[in-house]
C-alpha cells in the first residue's frame, strides 16, 4: 500500500517519548505474536519520518485558512508507507507522515492555542493509524514468506486504509477538526 505524497522537504521526528512508544508498539506487534518470526527477524523498521509544514496566525480562522491551503491540497495530514523487499525475504518498512506544525503559538489566545494543539495531536494519532495499517501489510507479507503475488494482501490492507478514513471521516470523528469562531457584536 503506497499513498502518494506531494512535499519533498524532510524533518526528522525528534519527540523521544512518542518515538519510544512507537518502537515499543512496533516490537509488540512484530515479535509478540510469533516466536519463529522474532527469531528470523524478517521485518525491520527502516524509517519513520515526520515532515512538517508551518501554520500560524492570531486566530483560529487564520489557522484554518492555512490548513485548507497547504501543500497537501485536500488533506491536513498525509501518510505514505512502503516496504523494501530483499531477495532473502528480509523486509524494511518505512513511513513518512506529513503534518502541520504550529509556529509562533504565542500569537493565539490560550484557548485557541490549546484547541490547535489538540487538533494537531488528534491528527498525529490518526496518521499513526495509517502507519500501523502499512506495518500490518508488511508483517503479513513477511509471515506469508514473501509471496511473488501479494496483490491479495495489498488490496486487503488498502481497503482497511480507506475504511479507516471513511469510518473516521478522515479523522474528524477522532478530533481532527477546528471550528471558525462566530463573531457577535456587543
């Protein structure tokens, strides 16, 4: 399953706790289910990279305008996953997640800043679910012994990826939303 990404500038993910949490989950997923799989070590994480585009402003409306006119066109965040398969059936999994990064948060009111930060965290969680779906595909591919025709696996996990976006309305049901403020006159 490969989702296309538009932006090519890269920034390495440096938040230690979240990366350790991801590595722990990855270890449980990959090696907790099968002792034979763990011994062979067929699948390894090559890269988890976060790519950021900057957003900022003094109001939620300004932030929304930037989110809706970002390099990803119709999406606020986007995930690309892939695998490299080597002849001896060793598999490297990689993922790239593109997301907004709030710059100059001090220009927002405390309430608006918390709301934007909450939305960005919800978006990160949603995009990580896409990463896990790509990881499940790579894991299943390795467990099946690297079949020459893996379209059945790819089709299945691609449908799960689409189902996630449909079920969550691209994350909106999980908190990936901001609302324009209604202005009232006194």
